[in-house]
């Protein structure tokens, strides 16, 4: 076991935890067809990017440019206000 394997497992576990809390089937039932990834973690970490794309592959996954996580929170807030 080396540091790369530990980091890979940590990244995979992080995204798996998100997937367990919000499975793609649940999101589809709620009418969500797209995931917009914002924030430096997803932009600077290709392992996280690949895991999100792999685990949410049945949804449209868009890595939202170079915006920060506050932009994603604002988008979520705006969408929540409309529903």
C-alpha cells in the first residue's frame, strides 16, 4: 500500500458516500437529470472527476468551468426557491 492507493481510496469513498446519500435513481425520480460540479476540489482533482462521472454516469455530468463552490451553492439556492 502506498500513498497513491490511499488517496485513490479516499477519493472513491468520498464520492461513494455522496452516491449513497443521493443515488442517481433518486435524483432521476426528483426530475434531476444533470449534475453541475463546481468548486476547486472537483476542478483540481481528476480522480474525483472520474469517480463522479463513473458513479453518476446515467446522468449528464458537467464540470462547471472554474467557478468556486459558492457559485454551486447559489445555483442550488436559486433552484430550491423555484420549487
